[in-house]
C-alpha cells in the first residue's frame, strides 16, 4: 500500500522532497507550482465534499461523514479529513493494519474497514474526478491520475462491491427544478456533482461562453453561471443539456469494477439532461 501513500503526496503542492517519489513512479519531472494551482485550486478542488455534498461546496455533511469514519476507528479526525492526500494516506494505513494483524479476527475486521472506506469514501467520487482530471491536466498530473485510477481499479477488483450504493450517493437528490424553486438554488445544484452527475469547472464555463459568444464574468462559478443565464438562458440550457449527455456517456463507459458507482452518476446525469431539455423547450416556447 506504499503506492497509495506515495500518490497521496502529489495531491499537495509540489516540493523538491517529492522528486524521488515522482521518479520512482515514473511520473516525470516535478510540475511547477503554477500547474498545481491551476488544477487543484482553480479547477478541481481535491476535496471529497465538493463532489459528494448537496451544495457542491467544501465541508458540510459529506465532510462530516468522512470525519465520522475516523471516529469509528477511535481516531481524532484531522482538520481536513476529506482532502485527497489525507484520504489516500488513511487508505494506505488501513491496508497496513490489515496486513500486520496477527490473528484472523482482527485481520478480517481491518479488511472490512478498508473495503468500507474504499467504496464509501473513495470510489464514490474519484472515478468521475479522475476522468475530469485526465481531460484538463498537464502531462505530470495526467500520469499521476492514471496511476491512481489503475490502483483504485485493482483495489476494487480485489474487494467485493457492497450490497448497496455508498450513502453519499444513495442520499444525493437531483437538480432542483427552477419552476418549483429558487433560480439560485437551481444554479447551485448544477454545480453539485453528486446531484447533477457532472463536474463543471471554471474552464468549462469559459468554454460555454466562447461557444455561445457570451461575455465571461470573473468570479465564483455560481456568479459566472448567473451571468451566462442572464445573457442567453436558452443557449445556456442547451449547452448544459449537451454537457449532461456527455457526462452520462462518460459514466456509462466506465469499465468494471469502477462501474458500480458510475451507474448512479450516470442516472443523475441522465435526469439532469432531461430536466435541462424540458427547460430549454419551455424557454423556446416563451419566445
């Protein structure tokens, strides 16, 4: 499980101390700090709560659930238990505890804990996250993501899938229909991956603006999305519907054994595409 501990360090800003690890993993020369910032600070935040939480934001119930796993182990959770580097390091630790157990009973107990953590808190979001990372990352981080993805696939293959979906995914609602709720709440759910089935980054919204020939407002993604809707609601709804369809196809093509959770993500993306298309038709009818 040293591989997971080694991969964990690259979810943090690069440092000269990790150059030997990068070389051992054949990831290439360390990236510039600006590469890390662009990917992990501006585009793909390395926190599980952003992708599993109802609001698509840091913290909240999703982070509390990850922290609860630490408490179940009688451990004090760290300040950011849902940060990817912390999560991978904990998985490596659980694997070591399983391997080092002297008797069958504690070994089986640690095996169950490791499997629960893998499916509930890692595989519930990382396949979608790493798929998006592969799309936008620089070569170093693309290789890092591919290595992590392969390692997760091997762990999933060696560990029986649970009888039901992770709680994060079972309890995730879909998009709020703006015809029945506040528009601001609808926009926020679009930016909640577990609810929309898609990960929309800053670069995606920039692409939407270019595609639709709209002005791009600087600021948080929600405000950018508000600005795009204010300029061309019909066009943005159509663009979002296409994105949801693309994400559905991406999830559908997820190979076994990672496809277990991908089916839930696919269903969310399908539901989002249907709603967005309905809203687009309604907007067209009003003009």
